[in-house]
């Protein structure tokens, strides 16, 4: 599908690849602000300060389900990190990657004029969705707040979807808004979560933030969050909680294994086994199984390149 | 997925496997009540009085479509036995089995206290969804009224889904509410109809009835109804109407066969063939075809084990 | 509006005015069950065991707003006692009274037959909405679970509405379903909360419970709850919490009085006064005001007839 | 599925196969009216005047996506030719064919009486959905305005769906209403777009127009429009715009090819390539590629039988 | 509010005030057709054939409620004559008058061109909503099918609303679509039922029928139907059923009077009085009351001018 | 209603009344930024740079209707300045004032921690809705983006509503979210537009911006916009367009006056008068009327104090 899809957009510091523009960073964060606002991040950062969850953890996250994120986050006070109700492009394919956030507002000519004047002055040309898309890194998931818009709220068609797939190594896309050219996109092997598909080009909107905190439905997303999607919906995991989540998920996986083995024996009612075995002997059996399997699993992490 | 999923629940007589608790059967039916309330049941019953549609009829039902149930029930005055609008786990896989019903209400601490005091006194421990799930028999479809609840209305995750699959021989699940861990459940080969999938554990609800009449959307379901689900939705067929439905479906199947053979000839307008051939010669041809095929089909039932 | 509105209905013990029918009390509660299930009730009871919140407390409740109930109930673990989304007949007129509950299910001829056979045997004739309506007492609010039904879910038209107004001394009506003849009802001075108004008569439904626990949307209602409705929605207050609610509301009312007096002075930012004065002198002033006003108010209760 | 599905229907001139009935053409168009109302049609016509987009163009349209229709129609002032929100029977299978339109209204006995009196007088017997279905030609897509009806708005079950598949050479079906017997239809290889599936037979409706302008949601459809459906939704393309659309789509396809080749090189940001290359040398390269590929593609059309 | 509100519109015979245009009557009915399609009309007709329910009957209808129409119509097979879900401008003010129907479709430039060419040829100028509005007669209710449109589906603003009020003697407006300038209209004393209010002017639509059968939601409306609206919704009563409805309503009114008198005595349960007194003596009392009151009421009709 | 309603909130420079905090202005605009982003403002400004539409223009705006704003804004490219679907507290009372904007996001503990650390450092104490409310000036309308939240999204109860009424001189409130204590608020004489009313206190949210651009549904609002609400919905008018709107509204008012006078004469069809008189003599009459009345009206502005 063709069509330039130029649209009004906000002045911003493209920290990765563009010269600094002084104090004009209205709609993005400076590196210092990014660091301050994601101070709990335990990992490295991108040059613009965005947290960089390590690749090895990303890979471990791929084995999760949404329930296993839920097992940790609300208990830590993070009750607004999940959103569902999306159309899912490839329901069997997990979405995992680092959030690159993008915020839009309905177009206002006065605001649009100011923003583009700044952009021109900074040598960025006219702002468009492509300005942000061209900043994506491998492992990034583009997370777009398009306030649920259908017609005109189409962040990409098949060509830009293809570009994102190349640029992010197929990490993925989450848009509280729309895509266009679902027919062309359906055959591409990158996870995507969207509200609608519509043939219109993006329009009547304005970029108001790049890599700022955004709302996706009832969730608050920070740049650098680990985005996780499965058949149910999408979780935005703060970097500091990624390791607790995947460590706990190991235990859950082993518990599941053991539970089903026991169910397969056909001798027990569910309550005798699950959540916790009622028979002390069984409980002991489980605990030993858990210990042994955990050791096996943890060993594989240590031997994996890029582990920490 | 792990998590004890304990929840408030009602005192009940677990007629299959648990000691009788005198006159305390508030939220389930005694065997006598069950028999009275399902007096038209023409088949055997479970020990607790629940009608037991024979296995052979269940197998014949598997060949039906919802339209073929519709062909009989409303005409008999049963206009409220169908419900749709579900998410269907495996759209190509028919759901057939005997209704085991479960009713929930929003949690109230005062009601919860009374119910659990009774349950403790009866040696049942704390009530939970597992109390009911552990009563399921082969061929049972668990039918759950969770008043359409999303978050917190998750009757099972993948472990209990697995247990139900084992316990019912993969008969199935219908919940006017939610499941959790769709990701884990998606690979399991049991039919399921549900409103939402959500990562939360079941909570903020209370069991108010086991094997009592329940509402699933706009349908009234009795324990022992034959539950039938296809790509459109779910029918709850009173036991007394199962045989009329499947017998009539044989005729419809033969009529479909013949109609399509005629359409394949390419010589007729649809009205000349369907519903009833307008040409007397064709009508006679059809009637002879019907008679012959019915005899063939009926012969197979007679030879089948468990037929009646 | 005329029309007999006879409908299928459940056998029940009309404990107030009808002979006892042995152990057949399937769809209502015996007096003993009612007492057990409302054991925390601190007040007198009706002959059938239903809690009877005193008239004096009902009168005090009339001064409340929904916020003042919210101030107490969730903190006591009662998070499912509120429901909104109703059409409100007279938005400026408070609804206050004791819950008389009624539960319907979609009609099933087999269940209907059993129920009416029992009713005939008990000399109750054919069951209808009027069977329950004729049991209403002064101060009762009829609370009807008609599962949100529009057409056919019309619990009353203008004549029965008029009868209820006479029988309950205009206490009120809450129906998760419909009324008919809104045109005729609009001029009658009784509070009513309903989902729809539709010209059809009640039909295609069956009474499945009288004075049993019912669901009104996401709330659980017990017979004898104090029903409170204002412009926002309806609260169902367990009898044991009525006094804590109204006592706390006295404090809130006085706090409101004082806060607004201070705001009227025009000298303060809102944070200096509300929730708690930041200036210790002001805080002391408020506390003395509160103490004095509470004494004045409490005195009026003591002098009121029927106080306790 | 069986069941005669007779329903009230409007008197009409079945121009293809039925004798003319004088001035009785109330609810269809005479040949002259059809020609007048589709005057911009550049192609041949059916005997009743309905535009007949050539088969070769239909085949070329099969390669389109909805975006490529959108690229032309709104710019020509046709902003109301697209509708979505359908259930799609076979999401991967394109729908392409000539619109045969059908309009229903809720049943009124007085109108029904007049219409059927006329139909009887014209020798058409009682009107039904089959009256229209029997007029379908190869390449026709049946487009039905059933005002979104679920229950009772079921234009076909599996037998008539099968008949349409045979009669239209599997061109397809679009219904702003329902189908029944989704279970039986799911295995048939014809594209279909519908709002609901319900087990009920068509009823409580009346045919009010055959091959008249109809509304499908927010779109206006004329008989003879080229109907195009993909994974997003359905476009109704006026015959005069079919060739501009497919010609422009050739350019878009080539532009997509080239864009992705360049993206595959991994050397460019998206803005450097798409929409238009910023580097003049690249731009020239693209233009030469476009010219060469267009020539290749256009050659294939010339050699194809039935091209024009 | 100002703004010419010109819009695309269909060629039509303005039978009341405009010269005849030969056989061009595509989108309206000829007088003969109107008579044929409303053949059961027992009353006089307008010059264009539209039924003219007498003024005296219109006045009697004003005392009705929707329930009293429901008491007759479905029993006569007219189950699709009621629609609700409207915003009601003056809930306490009854809507009564003769239907003048108007149908719109989403704009298509090709259809628009043909229609306006015809209109120009007939000397009608460019078609607009005002073309139809200028044909309204005293006692007419304008009934507009604008397919539920919000923005752009605004049939009138305050000036044209004012004109309609003058032209119809404040009979009223029903639009399955929108009005604009609710602020200006709110103070005008004519009943109106509409879906939305929006500031936009009417646009992007085309008139496709004047005084033809139209759909208003799930109801079918014929020109000349008696339109009745109260607080619940709107009924479209076929002329032949107006007298049966109002005659039966007299009985209902008397029954209501008597029922409430009896309820006021406070001696009876509702079932003893309503629907039918169970005590034979009371029944006799009622029957005599009914007879006496009916005679009184009927006398007033005879003496009224314009009665029949 | 009482309750401190403390909630998580963003660090901000309270430019009106609080000391400057260096470069910490992340979630509000500096004075320079405010001026840059509202550069087209033709009027004075508040100390923080927010445009200050003059009081005299505010008064003239009070005579408008939404249609009269619509007559100017879309034509100037401002198509996203209107939002409806609100509950309106006092439908007959116009809302007019200067936008003071407030933006919330779902609570995240990490973000909340950073924000409150900054707030503490700046001596602002813990952030809450009251932090912003205490900055309101006479004539301000509080415009709150609470992303449509019901439970927990309650910006104010009756006490803070009362405070706002005092502080803004009853200018008003628009919240894309909720209020609590509708019962207490209903009697207060300030216009308010809200989505829901709910008894819960505000919670589970975090302030992310004060006087920044915000989204209210599909509209973009800038601090200092003139907010206008009537019975239909709310318009956010950029300061530079206020005078064109009210000047044009004068013409519309006069046109309405004249149109209705002519309609009252009863001699004309609507098209002869409206939009433009077809008779040249009438047209001339209108133009003279317009000129004379405009002069009269404009004279009153000149004599009014505070005019410009």
C-alpha cells in the first residue's frame, strides 16, 4: 500500500540519532529526566536513557503467560499494567520487547503550527509517524496511544509494518488505535495488537509525545517497560520487576508439571493436589521435585550467553 | 498456572461422594427434590437424582447443529434454552454432555461466614470452585453462572481446566463468566465456551448453588440437561426432548443430502427442490430416498452398544 | 392499564399470611434459615424471620447520600452492595426501605409445571408477580432480579405500581428489569429504579425465589437489607451496618457544614480546610464544633419516638 | 438444515426470467430506470439493465486490498462505499462479484397482504427469500439489507447457501443481518460477510425491494456495483470506478515491491524510501522500475482472454 | 441557527402542491399506489392518497398510553409498530398525528446526479430536506429514517423546527437520526423524538423517498399511520386499528379508575381485584360501573364536533 | 461528604502562587512555553502565560449555541474541538469560561514515587486533586482528562465542588471521568459536564499534567481555551476564534429573528425564506433588517464596561 502518510507532529529530541536542540524538549524526556523517571531500572540504558532490559531476560519472558505476570505485579502495587480487548494478529505468537512509546492527540492547527515550526528549525522536516518509526531499535515494541481511534487512527499500513518488522527484529506493535491494510499485514510474521483495521490513512491527528509515559486503555506505560502479550492481552512490566516475574514463573511451570503428572495418575481429587498437596508425603514429594527441577532450569540460564 | 484460588462458597450436600448433612441442603437439591424438578426425565439418574442421558444418545447428538435443536424446542414451548455471544475455544469441536450446574453471587462477608460455618461443620473445609469441580463425572459439562464477570470471574486456569478434561473425559465447559490462562488452555483438547479471558484469579464471589437451576444469559439450565454447543452457540436440551431432537435430525440430514444432490444436478431453481419438491414425481423420489436412508441409519443405532 | 399479568411462578411459603406447606420450601427460606442467614441482624424480625430495621433508623437514613454509605461498607468488606445504571423515576426523591426480594428465571415449561403443581396443592392458585406483591408490608422496597430484561420483563404497570405504593406506604421499587406504563406511573409519588420501560406485559419468565438472596447487577441483596437510593444509584445495606452508617453520616454532615462555612469566608485554599485543617487552631475549632453539633443532633434522636 | 423458510415478500418484476407485469414494478426498477440510475456504467448490462462489470476486471480486482480501493473512491466523492464490522466466514478468501441487492423491512400484515396479492396475480406464488435467490447469476454477490437483525434475520441456512454457491460460482454473500447453520456453512468454500449467526429461521420480515439501491450499514449499494471484500471489510465500487481502481492498484503493488526490496537492503530509514525516495538517484531508480514492471503487468492483461 | 442546509435529494412527485411529472415517480408513490398500499384505511384521504385519520380520533388518541396500543396491535399481527430508545424533547407532552415519511441514504454522487437532474427538469430546483418539509400539513408528524446518523444526520435546526411547528400545528417530529440546535429547540412547544443532538448541519446524505414505507429502528411505518408517542416510545398505528385501540382504551381507563378506587379502600389484596375481581359480587359491581362509565364517555364523543 | 482524597500526583510549578523550582517543570508548561504554544492568543495572559479571554467576550459567549460555534471552527480547520455524551448537571444553564486543564493517568507506584519526591522537595507536600483546584481563578472552567473513568475517577464530591464554585465564580467543570455525591451537588448552581457519578473517592490515579494540552474524548483542549457548553455538548474555542464566533453569532441571531417573523406571517414555504430569501424584495428587506439590528447590538457592546 502506498501513500506518504505525512501528518502533523511534535517537536522532539531524537536523542538516538539527532542533534540536541537545547531546552526545547517539550514532548519528549531529556536523558536526565528519563533516568529520573525510571530510576528503579536495574539494567543498562540506551543512549537516550531508556531502560534496556537484557536480551536474555527477554528470551526467558517468552515462556510466560499473562497469569504469571499477574502473580507478581498487583502484589507489588502495580495494578494498572494490563490491557485487553485488542484484535491479535497472530494469537499463537508471543509478543515480547522493550516499549518505545508514542502519543497522539486530535489535530489542532494552532498546536500543529508551533510543533512543525520547531521541527523545521531543528532540521527534522515535517513530523509524521515515520519520524518515530525511524528511531526504533532491535527488540523494541512500538506502543502507540491513538486514543482508540478507528478511521484515521491507522498507525501503519503494510509497508511501514514491514519496516518495523525489519527494524525491531520482529519484536512487535501495540496500538490503542488502528492499522490499515490488514490483508497485507496478515502474512507478516510479527506480533501486533490493535483495536481496529480500517482502509483509511492516518490523519486528523498530531504527535504529542515520543518516549513519554502513555496510557494504553487503563494501563500506564513507561518507555523501556518490558511489553508482554499473549492470547489474553498485553502486560507492561516495569524493568525492576522483570526478573522477579520470570523467576517466579519457573516455580509455577514446575508446579504445573508436577500437578498434571499427579492428575494423570487419576487417583486424586483436584483439592488433594492443587494448590498445595494435602497429604504431607505428597507435599514433600512436590518440594523435592521443585528443588531438583529448579536447579536444572537455573543451570540452563547460567550456561546461556548473555545471562546475568 | 499456580495459585490456590480459594474462595467463599456455599454449604452443600456433595451427594456423590460426601456424607449427608441432614436438612441443611439449602443451596443444592435433595435427591427427592431433584427427581421432582426433573420429573419428565425418561432416563436413568445419578445417585443424587440428576438425570443421566445415555451415552449412545450423547454420541448421536454430536452430529447435530444448533438449527436442528431449534427445529424442535421452541415448538414444544422451550424458547429459552439457547445462548450465544461466547468466545469458543475450539470452533470446530462440538460440545456435548450432561449439565453439572454451578451458581455464583458477588461476595458478601455475612453470607460467606454462614456458608463456611456450615461447610466446616460438615467437614468440607473451606468452600472453593474446586469443591464443585471435584464432583464432576465422565460426560459432565460444567455449566457456570458467574453473571458475566470478567476480572475475578475466572472459573478455572489451565491446571483446573486440565483436571476437568481428565474428570469429564473432555466433555466440556460453559461459563457465563471468564477463564484465566487462555494461553495455557488453548492447547488442550476440550470444548469451552466463555465470555472473557483474564489473568486474574477467581475472587470476590461466593458459590450460591451446586446442581440447582441456573441462568446462562437468557437461558434456564437444569442439572442433567444435555448441553450442546457448535460454532453458533449453546443449547441446553431437557432430557425428555433429546430423542425427539436427534430423531428429527436424522430426517433433516437425509433431506440435506438429497437437496444437495439435486442442486448438484444444476437443473433446478431452489424453490423447485427446497423446502419441498414442487414436482410430484420429485417429491415421491425424495420420500423413497428418505425412507431408505432412515432405515439404513436406524440400523446402525440398533447395532451400537448402549443403544436403547 | 389492564391485563391480568398471570405468569409461571415458584412454589413458596407465604410465611406472613399463608399456611405452612411442610418441607416444600424450595425457593424461599424457612424462618430458621432466614434467621441463620441473617444472623448478624441486631434488630427485631418479621414473623417469617426477615430482619426489620426500625422505622426511626429508616428515617435517619433518608438524610444520607450514597457517598456516606460508601464511607463505611467497603471498609467492612462489603464491596458488592451498590448498583447503578438505573433509570430513576423521581431523581430528587430518596428511596429508603427494607428489601423484599424476588427472583425470576426465563420460562421453562417443565419447571413451570412442577412449580404450579405445588402451588395448586398448597391452595395458592397459579403463581404470578401478584403472589409476591400481595405479601408486601409497609416500609418494604420490592427488589426484583429480572436479569435486566426489557420486553416481557415488566414487573408492574401503573395499577400494580399503585397497589405497591399503597401497600408499602410509598417505600419504593428496584427492578433489574423493566416497568410498563411509564406514562401512568410518572405521576405517582413513589421512588422507583428500573432498567427500561416497555409497553409489553410481563411474560416468558418464571418466579424462582421470594425473599431469597438475589443479584441486582453486581450486588448481592439479602431480604431485610436496608435499601437506599439517591440520584447516583442504590445501596443495599446489611442491617448490622445501618447504625454505623448513619452515625458516621452525622459526623460527615457536620464536617460539611463547617467546611462550607470556612470556604464561605473566602480566606482559605481548599487544602487548608479540607479534609483536615492544617492549622492546629482551626483544627481545634472544628473539633469543638463537631462535638457541640453532634450533641445537638443526638439529642433529637433521643427525643424521637421509636429511637433505640 | 431443513425448513421451508417461506416469508412475506414484495411483488416484483423478475426481469430476468419472468413475464412483465405492466406498471406493477413498485419495488424493483424497470430496465429503463435501472439504466437511468446507473448511467455512468461503462460496461455491458444484464437483460434487466443491471451493469455487468466484465469477468476480466473481476479477476484483476481479486488482487486488491481495501486500501487500494480507498486510494481512489473518496477522492472521487464516493465516501460512503465501505462497511465493516462483519463476521467473515473465510478471512483469507477475497470476495469479488457484481452486487445483486435485496431489501427487507419488518413484517406488517397489511403491506404483506397487498404484496402477496400482487405476487399471486403475477403467478409468482408466495414471496420468499428464495424468489430472489433463484434469480442469481454466475458472478453475482447477494447483498442483503436485513437492518442488522439477529434472530429471524437469517437470510440463508446451509442448503440455500449451497444453492447460492452453485448459482453464483461461489461469488459470495454480504448480509447486514444473519445467517443460520454456521456449523454447516463453515465447510463451504464461498466468501460470506454477516453480522450474526443464529439458529432461527428467517421470519417476521418482508421483502421490500429486489435490485434497488440499498443501505448496508453506512454504505449505499447500487445493483451492479462491484463488491470487494477482504479481511477488513467490504467495498461497493461503482462500475465506472473499477478500472481506475485496479489500474492504480498496479502502481501501488509495484511501489510496494520496490519499497520492500529497499527495506530489505537494511541501509535506509523508512522516510528515505517511503512514500517517495528523498535521494534523486533513488527516485529515478524507482521510476524506471515502475515503468518496466507496469509494462510487464499490462502485457499480461492484453494477452488474457476477455480483456478490453 | 442559520445555514442553507441544501442537500442531495430524490426526484419526487410533490402531489400536494407541485405539477405532475409523468412516470418519473420513482421514489414516491402515485395516488393509485398509495391507495393500493393502504387499502385497509377506513377514512378519507389527502389528495395524494395518503390516509387521513379524522381529527376527532386524533384527539381521543391523546389520552392513550403505549400499553393501550400494545393491548391491540400484536394481537392483530402487528408486532413491529413500536420503537423506543429515543431522546424525548418534552417527556410529559404526548405526540399524536399522521405520519409523513421521509427516507435518506448515505450520499453517492452518481445517484445524486441522476436525482437532481430529474428534479431540475421538473422545476423543483435542488433537492433538500426543505423540499419535503414544505409539503407538511396540519396534524402531520414528520417521520424520518436517517439510519440513526449522528453527525450530519440532523434533519432540522431551530429555524426549520419552528417552521414545522407552525406548519403542522405542533403535531411533532420523529427522527431515527439527529437534530441540531437542541438549545434553541428546547424552548419550543412541539413533541420531538430523536436519537442524538449534534451541532453539525445535515450533509453527506441523499433523500431516497418521500411518503414511502420506511423503517424506524425495528418498526415499519406507512404514510398516514397514526403516530403516537409517550414517555416510553413511539407507536405507528395503522389507520384501520385506530378506532379499535381507542375504544378498548376507554375500557382500560374505566378499569383503572375502578381498580384504584378499590385499592384505596385498603381492604383487598391486589389479586382479589386485579385483573378480574375474584368475588362474584365485586365482579358484578365492576361490570355495572364499566357499563355506566362507558355510556358517559361515549356520550361525550357523540356531542363532539367532527365525531363519526 | 468527607474524606481527604489524597492521591498520587505530579511535580509541577504552581506558577500562580508558588515559588519557581528551577528546571523541574516536567508536567506543566513554563511561561515561555505556554506563550509559544498559544502564540495566536490575541488577549492578555495570566502570570503563568495562560491566555485570558476578556470578561466581556465571555459574557457575549453566554448567548451562543453549539451550532454557532460550529459555524466558524471547522471552516478554520478546527475540527476536533467538540465533545458530547456527557451527563449535564443543569441542562438549561450555559457553561462559559477559560480552560484550566488537568490530566491524570492510571497509578504506577514507580512514577508516583518520583513525582512525590519532587513535590516534597518543592515544599508542595503530597500531590492531590486539591493541589490543582487551589490554583483556580475566577472565570476558570476546570477541564479534567480522567480517561472516562467511573469508579475511582471522581474528581470532586460536594465539598470540593462547592469550593470550585466559590473560587471560579461558578464558571464550571468538565470532566471526562466522574464526580461523586451527585445528590449533594445537584442543588449547587454551577454548570458541570461529567461521564458518570459514583460514590467512590478518587483513587488509583496519578496527576500527570496541569495546564498542559489534554484530550477530552475526541477533542484537544489547550489551557486558556474558551469553554462553552450547552444542552448538546461542550466546545473548546481557541482564544483567537472567540471574537469571530460571537460576531458571526450576532448575524445568526438576527437572521433567526427575521426568519421567524416571516414564518409567523404564515405566507411562505420554508424555502422561500430560509436560508436566503428567494424573492429579491424580501432579500433586500432582510439585508436592511440585518444592518439595522447589527448596529443596535454592536452599540450595546461599545457601551458595556470592559469591552474592547
